[in-house]
């Protein structure tokens, strides 16, 4: 027989944030210099806790009318503010629909045109961008920010640093040079939590020169381990009021007859390493950033820069957790990169760089980016990247799998690097292979950088000689 039971249920509702506040800045109270209107649109961890409490009390019949009214006013201010919406930017982004913005010719044709212009040896050597950040360089930047030295003195000091970096690379006989990014790296010297020297400088530097970005003084969040970053806040439509890097890249190119890379951060990395506005889809914001970077790329080309690197270090890490969303993300992320350089001449060589992630599962999207050369982490991951080529994936553009780990102070020997190059040549054609470190060199000292690069160049020359003898 069935017995009916009367059961009382007591439902307890809990109001909470959707996830941990670990990656949210601590408290808006600490932002004394942030624009008041923009500040009213934000909520850091402390403010989110207050909002959760207000929602819980409202559900219990104790609604704080003044609190909710102030919140509604802030939201209304944001929706109507001319600082958020730029009609010209909106139209330019909307016009992107209907085209995938590829360069007009195939990469093999472009590489031929670039080789005629650059005249590089096989296995050309280069570095990723940054060079060591010395105590003197930090002092100059800190004094300029504190207005203790003039802009003229600051520019003079940065030029001297660039000349030093150029001379070092020429002495080492590196084929494609970088200017070391002394004006970019560690530009922020504000209150620091543990290991904050590894800040988001490659995004912050460009964000400071683009419209639609705001910056905090103390909005530090944990990145990984004890490393902290201070992400920019994208609050409105993004545009580029004026050139950002052309002066420094052109100055560096004037110091050498060798090719000098222009250095930019790509739109997907800028997006993924920022707090992004939530009033429009992320991909629309990314397209706006891509158009701004496109303007910069074309101005670099006009300024005589024939090799331009557009870093997309964060493309893989932005991949959604849900596999069903992978395809859509990769489509717009790759499209955003192509937008940045679709207008340059065949003879202008476009590089990109990716570091420290598992790229094998998105290798076809990387190919679809249609860069002329990609430099990519390889040594630290125990050369897992090479396995994808052993499995039959064909790559026809230039590629530089890193030959040594820059996050270690250990100096690799010439033979060790030569062995890595030979492993690459087992799966990649010699005419597309580049020789470079895994990543930028800003975290290392010159006493480590110089001998490591010397051995790298010697290893490349050794393998060139062996290949020539084999012929």
C-alpha cells in the first residue's frame, strides 16, 4: 500500500556573485584620480559585495530606494554619454561585414617579394621585441613620469637606449633587428604588489594612446601565481587619435641598414588583457581595436618600416571553455588580426608572435591568420609544437619555433641550439624556418642575453654551413 506523507519544504535563497572575486580589482575608493563619470559606471570587488547585499535585502522587502536610484542614474549616464559612442567608429566597424579582409596575394608570392627586398639568409635570426630593462632605464622613466626631467631629456635617453640595443644586435650579427621597446616595457611605476614588474605593459602602452580606454592607479588583479597586472578598462568605442609607435620605429630604422621590426600588440591580445565593456559583443569591440591597429600598421609602412610584428600572445588563452563556442571565437579573432594588415604591400613582411600556450589544437586557425612569419614558443613546452608538423600539417609561411627559454637564466650552448634547429628542419622546410628565442628579453640581464644570443647566431651559421656543404 502507498502511504501519503505531508512534507513541508523550506526554501532558502542565497544571493551571491556568479563566481569568485579573485580577478576583480579590490576597491574603487583607492582610485582618487579616475574620471568621476567613468568611475560611477564601475564596481570593483568591494562595490560588488555592497550590491549583492542590496539585492538580498531588496528581495527580503527592504529595498534601499536611494541606492537603486543612484545605480539607475549611473547606467543611464553610461548609455547616453558621448564618451561611449563614436558614430564614425561604429560605421567603420559595421562596414567590415561581408569581407574576410585577406591580403590580395598568397603568402608564397608575398615571401618572394619580401626576400627580394630584405635579402635575408636562410635561417634568418631575430628576437621577439623587448630587451633587458636596466636600473638606469627604469630611473629615467620614473623621473620623467614624476616630471623631474623634461620631455627632451627623456626622448634623448630613450634614443640612446635604442642605439645601444641596435649596436648590440649588429655586433652579434642578428639579421632582423628590434629596437628593444624601452619606451613601452614597464612604463607604469606605481604602487606594486608582489612581482607586479611583470605588468600588462604591452597592452597598457597602446591603450593609453587609444580613445575609449581608462586606467586605474591601484586596480591590481592576480594574473597567475604571485604575478599581478593592472588591466585597462575599455568603456567606449575605440579609435586611434594619432600614430603611436611610428616615431620610435623610424628612429630605430635610421640607426641601421638592417631591417628593423615595428612592434605592435594585436587587437585580440589588447581585448583579452583588458576589462571589456559589456554593452556590446566582445567581437565588435575587437574589430574596433583592429581598425585602430590597421591605421598604425599602414603609417609604419609609410614611415619606411618593412617588417611589422603584430603580437597576438593572448589569442589562444581567450578560447572559450565551451567547445561549442570555439569556432565562433576563432573566426572573429583571426578575422580581427587579418583586418590589421590587409592593406599593406606584398613586400611588407607581417610577423606575429605567440607565447606559452598549447597551440596544436588551433594550428589551422593560426595558418588562417595569414601572417608572413610567426614566432612561437617551443622550447619550454618540450617542443610539443613540432609534433603537429610531424603529424602532417603543412605550413607554408615563415615560422620561428623558439630555440631557447628566456624565462630561465641558463645560457644555452651553441650545440644545444643547433640540435633544436635540426629537429625543426626534420619537419619544416629550411626556406621558411626562422631562428629566435621563445619570447621577449625584458626579464633577463644583459650578462645572460648577450651570450645566449651569440650562441643562437653561431648555431644558425653552423647549420647554414652544414646545409651548404650538403648541397
